């Protein structure tokens, strides 16, 4: 593919009420729900230039190892992007926060050593296109790290998830869909060496439609 730099609206995604709710909820989930430890595992061992899609309020930034030379963090929602910009100032590695959508990343092809998708594939409008974009911007052999929630393994909860996705859940939670299968989508996008482990968050207490997660990695093929 030839290098290109797509142009996207600065506010292609606008969820002002949900953004403010998420900004508060996500901090509490990191502290009390154990998500901070999963962020640490997600980013461990990364190096070089990294692109992160759907950076939200920047909670990943504190967990990037010092071997990362630069993070380009894409966030389409204005309020969350401002919070991410504030978090970038406190990060231990250089972080550049920019507007954009996962389906049209405003960066050149094959420009990054690694890509990070963290609790974002549930919300993008076009998952295959977003993963094609990550494939495009990674160098051959580059690594995709992912931490996503999706379809439950049990039939009853999976059925409930599909029903919620067709009705109230996306409206209440900023376009989130709980019944997507991120691992299958990553494999279908042409990534290889896909490895992952399943998580339930929180580990204790009631199971929610969004409790079923995967944490793993994949690579863009060398050829």
C-alpha cells in the first residue's frame, strides 16, 4: 500500500455526557477493579514508536515502558482528548495526542513498531476498516497489542449481549457493543500469531455484559 494521510473531522465522534461519565468511571475501575494491572500487562515490553487508538482519557500513558520512544495517541472525542492531553504531560514517555478516528488514521503507512487497541473496538463504527488501518500503519512484523471486551462464552449471556446491542446499550454507553468478537476480527484482518487470554472483570461479583475480556497480541506478517 502507498503512504497516505487521511483527513478526518476534528470531532467525528461526540458523546459529551458519556465522555464525562467514562472519565470518572474509568479512574475508579482502574483503582478498584484491577484494570490498571491489565494495562500494565498490555503494554509490557513495547519499544519504538507506538500508535494507540481510542486513547480515551489517557489512562494507558502511565504504563508505557521507557523503551517506547514515542506514542501517537488518537482520540476522536473532544472532552476525552483534552483529558488525554493533560495525562500526556505527566507521562514518562513522549506522547502526542491527536484527533482522528480508528477507521481513518491520520498517519503514514508502516510508520509504527507497535499499535495498541484498548477497550475501543467495541465502539468503532467499522471494526474491519479500523483493523485494516492498524495493519496499514504498522511496519511489517509490527505488533498489535489488544485489551478488549466482547462476546461472552456462555450462550445465555451472549444472547443477552446481542439483545442489548440492538437496543439500549450503545445509546447509554457511547456506542459500545458488547457482543463483538475482537479476536475473530483481528484474525480476519490478516494479523498472525494471535495469542490471548480471557479475563472476567471484575473477577468477583456479578457478571455484566461488558465483563468478558481478552488480553493479547498479534503481528502484521512480514510478507
